[in-house]
C-alpha cells in the first residue's frame, strides 16, 4: 500500500477512532473536546490572518478616501 493511500485511509478512519476514545468515559470525552479546541482555534485564527494578509496585497488601504495634501 502506498503512503498517500495510507494517509487518506487514516484520515477517513480518524473520526471513528476519536469517537471510540471519547465514548470511553467523561474524562476521555473532555480530553478529546479540549484537544479539538486547542487544535481548531489556533488553526482558524492562523487561517484568518493568512487570508487577511493575502487580501491586503490586492485591496487598497481605503476605499474612496483621499489623503490630505500637505
């Protein structure tokens, strides 16, 4: 089995594995929940910052406002 196909298979199997661990007890469920929060929140924030940085290259600093002349 090739590495890409094993990776795809692992990604597909991952939710079932996490669900199996989370349903073992309340502590395990909380650990999975907090783990998901600690991974998803920074990833979403980094994505937000990345999209903003990319858009700032293409968008003007102000829409229609003129700079005062010195």
